[in-house]
C-alpha cells in the first residue's frame, strides 16, 4: 500500500488529515506489565494461550507468532515531523491519564482504535467500543470492550474524569485452549508513560520531550486494586474440587451455590476461596447436587466457617429483558487474578408456563465462570447462576457472548427452606423438573445441527 | 450514551490515530500498521504499539526479550524504516483523503 498523501477526491467516508511522516523516538515496555504477563500467561498452561489476530485454526507461522508474543508488551513513542503549517498546539484538549489503581473493576470504558490499522482509515479510523474494566493485575488490564486486529496501540478511556486515558490496547484478541475469550488485553497508560519518561532520561537528545508527556491526575495510585470493584462483586467466590475449579456465589455466610459440574458429588469436600474483602480459603462440603438428568446444573455447599465481610446478594423477583447485567466469575485466570467482571444485557428470559427457567445474557462468559453470579449492574441484585456458554459442535466455535444462567427465582424458595430448616426437599424438586424445562435446557430443536451448550 | 460519554468520545477521537510502517526502498514488501494515541500536539508525539516495528529491528525480535531491556532507542530499527501517522480532521487543518491499498478484506453479505 502507498501511504503518501494523494490528491483530494470525493471522500467516501470522513475527512482525514493526509498521512504525516514521523520518526521513531524509542521503543519501550512496562516492566511490571511484563512481569504480570509472565505470571498469568507464562505458566505451564502457556501453550493454551494465543494472542494472534488470526483465529486458532488459521495457519500462522511459528516465527510470526513468536514475534507477536515478544512484541506484545512493547509500545513505541513517535514524533511527527512538523508540517510547516500553523502549529497544532490549539487542536484537541490536553490529555489526562488515570493513575494505576484509580479505575475499579466494572468501571465503564471506551476503547478507540482503528480496526485493520491503515486499511480504509476513512471508514475505520477511531472506531469506538464500549465495555468495562474486567480484571487487573498491576498494569495488566483486561476489558470486555470488543476490539479487532489493528486496534493494538489504541487508547482506552474512562468517562470520569472525562476523557482520561486509562490504557492502551496490547492484544485485541485472546484465545485460550482454542476458544476466543472475548477479552482485550491492555497495558495501563500511567506506568507506560512513567516508563517512557524514564527511558527519555537516558536519551539526552530527546530528554526534554519527557516534559510534554501527559501526567496522571486523579486518585492516588496507591489504592489497592483488589478492593476497588462494585460491592456486589465480592459475593463471587472460587470453588475448588480436586483439580476442578469454578465459580460460586455466597447466599449466606456459610452457604455457597455453584454448579454441579464444579462440585459434582454430595458430601464431597470443596475449598472455597473469597477474594474480597480479604483473601480467605474455607473448607466446605457439598450438601446437595442435582442429578445428572436434572436440567438445573446446581450444587449447594455448606462451609465450615463464615465468609466474614462477604456481602450476601439480594435476589430479584422479576426479570426484565434489556436490563444491564454483569457476570462475576473466576473464568480464565482462576485464583491467579481475582474474579473478572463482564458486562452486557439480559438478552432473553425463557419461560415455561409463565415461569422463568433460563436467562441469556450478552456478557462474555468463559470456562471457569460456571456457578458464578449474574447481577443487575445498577442495583447489584442477584439474577441468576451462570451455567454455560455456547459451542457449535459442527465448527468448534465457542460463543462467549451467548450464555445461560439459572434464574435465582428457581432456587430461592428451596434455598430459603434449607437455610431455615435444613430441609433439602425443596432442592430435590430440582431433580423433578418438568419435561418442557428439560427440553429448554437441552436446547432441543427440530434441526439436528444446533449449537450445544457447554462450559 | 452521548451525554455521559460525549466529552470522552471527543477526546478519544481527537487523540486517536493510525500508524504505518514500511521499508523506504521496498514499500511493496509490506505495510505494517496499528492504532495510536496522540499524547502531545506541539510537537506531535504519538504512542502506539511496538509490534509493527519487529520486522525492522536490526537485532531481530529477540532484541525485545533481551535480559533487562525496558527500552530501545529509535536507531534500534533499520534506516529504511518509514513511518506515517494519520488522524482525523481537526478544526483548523486542511483535510485530505487517502486511498489505501486493499488487503485481503472484503464484506460478504450476511
């Protein structure tokens, strides 16, 4: 492609500046980002992770993929050559940068990048995408804002303070075990700019440019990230059963609900980890798990000690399609990174005999999220328990943004009965769900090739 | 969305840009590009992803993983590196239009 300025013509899309020549000042990486990346993605399971722009089944040479991985945490500082026209000083507001730790999990974010890079900038330049801060490990951030190849280096901004730069896109697409995770990997802008200043100090010819880099404004950067998330998110716990782990939600100080496929056997011992308000691990045992034949994939765990300080969510009584919702779960990283928050809407409420029996959302849901809570984003009330996302068995494609939850209204009366009396009979009714409910949860359709639920 | 995000969208769109890298002597050999953020306007300083520079590193991509390397000066890339930055219209600047080459991307009917 020829990127030299070309004669003006009838614009198809928006008007653009002609491309301007620039020089590379330096390449830089954020050491803390690299350290967290190595911890989270560089374990024995590293081969499960890919960050290539191409889908896992596409052919990408090993060298090319290795180059991409090496460069993943590297950024570049450029200086555009002056154009000789009026100085650009007056154009655009001054950039502000959010300090690391000042943005909480679940905070809405706006990503701005150019899909496919320099391809058709009049069409694709500065495409916007909304999401939330899903997770954080130091300056390594994850968002569920959907980004595309070519948006690497694009800015990610917060609404408060207005237009503050939170991060830059490091890898728009993440794949784990050949499944698209639906999260975008970011590097926090504050530490990156600090690294740029430190690097410039070693380069006398351009050291003065450090004074022009935007500085962090806002809350102190010493705030602990773990404590910064919506209060309702703290009800999510990690449930470990042998080598299997999944998510769960605290329904009482000593009672956790999860999925049967996470804690499959009654009387089995499980370890429940809570990340907030403090990191604790408490043993418990499964007091109830639905039978394999039950459409409801549910297990109830009784703990040996109270989950101190963990908020008990308020269950909703009614569902409204289109409600903003959040899924909190330990998908993707397990214990290594605390729970992830993903955002979306309640996309469908499936009813049988006017009773909700299944919820669908547009939140990104990954393996390990099973058993986690589905909350109303605005009220923090509990809507359901995540049970599965979707895989098309014909193509192998996983759809993290189509997922299924068990409405809390299905469980709440039985849980209350158990909590008050120790009587499990209400929960046992879940094994006797009517055939139409079984049909819904089997995703039975006339066509034989429909996607099947799994997680 | 506009009311809450209006100021942020304005900042994001004014700061957003696209960065292209090619070889001066062999532009046909390939074009690498990514997104970027304009950090400063006078002079114009841009922060973008480093991945597009990998093919131009004198020491190869291994330079990026050399022990302790947290930055590399600009001359770590070969002299034939040519960079261009493009951004959207700003109030007082003449606007043009670029006709880009077409990579293998098309828009199939859904």
